[in-house]
């Protein structure tokens, strides 16, 4: 062992030692880059930006994915962290596996369909190599008013068309033409020259300003003079199954979106897989089972930053935060951030899966085979909003999915079913009550703090949450593009 003598020599040794250390670092870094010695101590480079995303539903997952695309070739090095309270990616997209007989059936507990003009969902399905669920053959729709079927589809398409024409005249055609027009207007959201920060401005830019200002009933009946029985027998059953709302408590845009499912699609194995791929391909760090507890705006050497604390009690500082869950259900404590905007109320929806056979007696049919596979309802039906057949099982039973506003008890199932053997229940805060004239929450709550779900009171679907996510990715990119240009010079 070498013992250093204390004295004047000691200072010289220290200086030599430091010089040696510096040389080692410079030599080491020189192999790969020209990062200066002191930079080597920083975990990330000069142009690194950290983004926290709260929530791994379609809103948060799409934000992460489009952020990674936007910054793919940028000199800004992006580090994204996704906090997710549950242990699942997908949020309100959630699959349930039901083992039965010799196989496992997969059903959607939450969001189940999207349509051809939903470009984010369609492109993702194609890009990620997912298959569409095969549409079941001969699915008939019946409209139940609580006492009887007011309309029943037959197996023959042309007979159905004649039946509708006979009963409702040209009302269906008029409503269909209007729906197409609204959908076409919405499509310009995919070609906006710049990202939006205000939902009201967006709605007027799309030419869809007045639809969220009126109830669907007022809009169709008074403004457009649509024959009323068609509204209660067809349009309202659609708003009831899609948004658990009647025509007098949903805005007209919500009404048109409910009528839009032309070419309805779902992904084999579950829609949540799109979100899993979005998250995976974004390269983000995912913290599952980690609920954000608090977000605090802070000033770090003149720059606005956000300190995020998760349920793991770890605090981390970010350059930007994206909130991708309805704010009132997050239980986050916000500090120094103005979240003082009116709350958007959400609908509670009970989803019940049952294995069994529906009662032909309850539905006043001669046999259960003749019952429609989809039963929608008018507002006079109080027990349930819709009943759908998810799978017909080889033994004659079916997997049935029921939406209701109240919980279905065993006694209710005994009434609705000839026989039933298995039940699974899920309660959701499903979607906003799409009331007319709600104040939209801000898209940008503060500089560097964004809110994906501000889109929901306008339209709440998987696709529109992806539209909102990709828009926020654009906003963040625009914000840091300046850094990018400077770096390139
Ligand atoms: C029964 C039902 C049927 C539906 N049907 C359809 C349909 O057919 N087609 C369609 O397009 N849409 C449908 N929807 C609507 C659709 O599901 C939603 O519009 C969409 O999924 C919302 O996505 P999101 O990412 O904005 O929110 P969410 O999916 O709710 O994701 C938010 C996530 O944030 C997490 N989170 C919350 N708080 C915290 C916290 N503090 N820290 C960390 N994480 C947190 C939550 O756990 C959740 O995973 C349906 C919804 C339901 C419930
Ligand atoms: C980034 O560069 C790759 C390879 O050159 C290219 O394929 C990709 O399209 C670019 N992405 C963006 C967002 O410019
Ligand atoms: C599963 O059982 C059904 C009959 O109940 C049979 O027709 C089918 O071939 C079986 N499938 C497999 C993979 O064993
Ligand atoms: C979907 O894909 C088409 C064709 O590649 C592309 O033009 C379009 O921009 C994509 N849209 C979205 C929303 O990803
Ligand atoms: C919503 O606001 C608009 C514009 O102020 C008004 O014309 C309309 O009647 C309002 N709608 C409802 C349902 O109150
Ligand atoms: C994405 O998935 C692949 C394959 O399952 C896995 O190897 C990889 O680690 C995942 N990447 C991220 C960032 O989660």
C-alpha cells in the first residue's frame, strides 16, 4: 500500500488526479460523440425534452405514438413516460376472455366499433397487421318499447327497405343524407393546416357549430321537420345504445354520430391491441399500476416545468404533461395550475354479460330462434337500453351483452332469460352526457400542459380521442420546433 505524505505535495496530486479524470472522460466520449466532459454526467443531452402522459387509453396511447413520429428525425430528443393507474393498456377499450366449452371467446366490455372513415383506427389496424372481426351472419335488429317490438327486421334486405318506407316514408332518407353531410364536414379534421387549441373554434372551423348547440330532438323535429315516429323508433334507439341518452338530452352532433355506424368494424382479439401497439411503438416508458397523485407547475431557471408525483411516491420533473383521462376521475391534486373550468358530467353505464338463452315469453315471441339478435329500445323501455348477441355457442346458448342504466339483479335476469348460467358485470363512467351548449374544457390548460379529453363533450369515440391525441402531439412538436431549427443551424 502506498501512503501519501501529507504536505504541499497533496495539492499537486489532487490537480493531477482531476486532469487524469478529465482525460479519461474526453477520450471515452470521443469515441462516439463530441459531448463535452461535463455533459457526460447528464443522463440526457442538451436538446432532451421530457413528456409525461397521464392515462394509457386511446387518448394517451395515440399521443405517445404520434409524438414519437413527429420527433422521429428531430434533434430534440424526446423522452416520454406514460403513467397508468390500472394494470392494463386501453382504458375504456377492454376485452373480456370467456372460456366456454373447448375455446375462449373474446368480447368487448367497452368501446367495440369504429367505422371506415375513422382513419386513425383504420390505418393502425392495417399498419399493425390486425384482422377485423368477422361480422356474424343474419343479425337482425328489433326495437323494443318495454311492452312489444315496434319494429323487427326480417332476414331479407329488400323486405326491410319496403317495411321502413311503408312505415316511415322518406324520413330515413332525409336523416341519412344529413348524417352523411355531418360526417363529411367532420372529415376536414384530418386536413387542418395547423393544430387547434380550442374546441369551440374547431367546431366552427368544421362547420359543426350549431349541432352541439341543440338537442337532437329540437334539431331534427323542429328545425328539420323529420317525421316523429321515425325519431322515436330508430334515431332514439341509436342514441340510447351509443350514448345511453334520449333525443331530448343529447346534442344533435351526438345524434348524428350514433347514426353513422355504416361499415361498423371491430378488431379480432380486442380493440385495445391498437393501444398496446401505439404504446409499444412510441418507445415510451410505461408505468403500469402507477396513478399520478399530483402535478405541480414549477419554475426551473426561468423555464416552466411540471413536477409529477405517482402513487410510487417518486417525483419527476417534465417539460410537458398530457392529461389523457377525464379530469374529475383522476383524483390528481393540481398545484399552481388553473383547472378551474366547468366539469363535464359523465354517464354511468352497466354492462352485463350473460351466458344463456333469452326468454321468448318475456319478448312475446313464439320461439327464441325468432328473436332478433340485436334488441334496441325506445325511451319507454326502462329495464335495459340494448341487448346484443356477441356469440352463438355450439350448445344453443349465446353470450349476450346488455347495456343498462341500473344494475341488473338476478331477478331481472330470471325475467329476461329462459335460462342463464353465468354473469359478468362491469360499470363504466362511459362517456359524457352530450348535453347542448356545454363549455368545452381547454385543449391547452397551461403552456406545456394539455388535455386530450377536452374533445369528449364534442364527440366521444376511440377515433376522436386519437384525433385529439395526434393534435396534441402536433402542438407539442410546434412548441419545440424552434429548438429544432436552432439546433440545425
Ligand atoms: C361501454 C362503452 C361502449 C363504448 N362504445 C364505443 C364504441 O363502440 N366505439 C367508440 O369509438 N367508442 C365507444 N365508447 C367510448 C370510448 O370508449 C371512449 O371515447 C374512449 O375509449 C376514451 O378514451 P380515452 O383514452 O380518452 O380515455 P380512457 O379510455 O378512459 O383512458 C383513461 C386512462 O387513464 C387512466 N387514469 C385515470 N386517472 C389516472 C391517474 N391519476 N394516473 C394514471 N392513470 C390514470 C385510466 O385508468 C384509463 O386507463 C364506449 C365506451 C364505453 C364505456
Ligand atoms: C425519418 O427518417 C426516416 C428515414 O430516413 C423516414 O423513413 C421517415 O419518414 C422520417 N420521418 C419523419 C417524421 O420525417
Ligand atoms: C370444439 O367443439 C365443437 C363441438 O362442440 C366441435 O365442432 C369443434 O370441432 C371443437 N373444436 C376443437 C378445436 O376441438
Ligand atoms: C391514413 O393512411 C393514408 C394512406 O397512407 C394517409 O394518407 C393518411 O394521412 C392516414 N391518416 C391518418 C389519420 O393516419
Ligand atoms: C345554445 O346556445 C345558442 C346560442 O346562444 C342558442 O341559440 C341555443 O338556443 C342554446 N341551446 C339550448 C338548448 O339552450
Ligand atoms: C415492444 O414489443 C416488443 C415485442 O414484444 C418488445 O420486445 C419491446 O421491448 C417492446 N418495446 C417497448 C418500448 O415496450
